[in-house]
C-alpha cells in the first residue's frame, strides 16, 4: 500500500468528519445588582440575539463592595433576566454564587421550539447590523414645501401672518 495515498485518505476522512461538527460559541453578558430596568432590557436584547444565532450565553452578575451583604437583589435580577429570555433559551444549571458573583450558562432552545427573534431586521441580518452607526441613513423621497413669496419678497417670512397695521400704529406712537 502506498503511504502517501493512505495519508491523503486519512486526512480526507478527518476533514469530512469535521464538517458535521458544530463548535458552540459562548458570549458573556455582565449584569449588576443595581442595574437600571432599561439597561437590563438592552442586555436581554443582546442575549436574545446571541441565542437566536445558536450561541450559548454566560450571564455574570458581579457584586462590588457592600453589595455582597444583599445577595438577594442579585438573584432577583438574574431571575428577571431568565424569565425574559425563557422563550429563547434555558439555563444549563441553577444560578450559582461563585466568589463575588453569580454565574449561569444559558443554552439556546432547538430552532423548532424557539421563538423568532423579535429584534431581527427584516433583511435577515443580525440585530448588530441594525446598530451600525457608520451606515448611511435611508434616503427619503419627501418633496420640500416651498411657500409662495410674500409681498416683501421673502419666501419664509415668519411675520407674514401678523397684521401690519398694528406695527405701524405702535411705531408712530413712539
């Protein structure tokens, strides 16, 4: 048997076996026990976007200073977060307090059981593309309204609607 042919066939089999494997990516979302509700909503949107792209999400809530004295606030924030993303993913394990933070891993639900991404752009691109600030704004085809010229020759005269007789009478009295 030819050694070169054997190596070639072995490499080809390994390459074919790697095609069917799916490497899962892990994205992290960091929270705080005193997070604002709007900020929590933004973090939920990011997590939903990651889960809809078949990525795992690691949620890390860090306690700072005296926040460790009231760990129940941190667990409430994690509970709200998990409730908000329940249609898109499920936690791999219960939230655990490790060191000065609470950690939990969230896996996406299968595509047929998962809700559709409400934040996806209609074009099929991920939500991150919708937040691209370097993109040009869409062109609108609005026709500007041009006023007819007033008797003094100005097009957009703010004093057109005022009566001139009142001003003439006030000016003559001065």
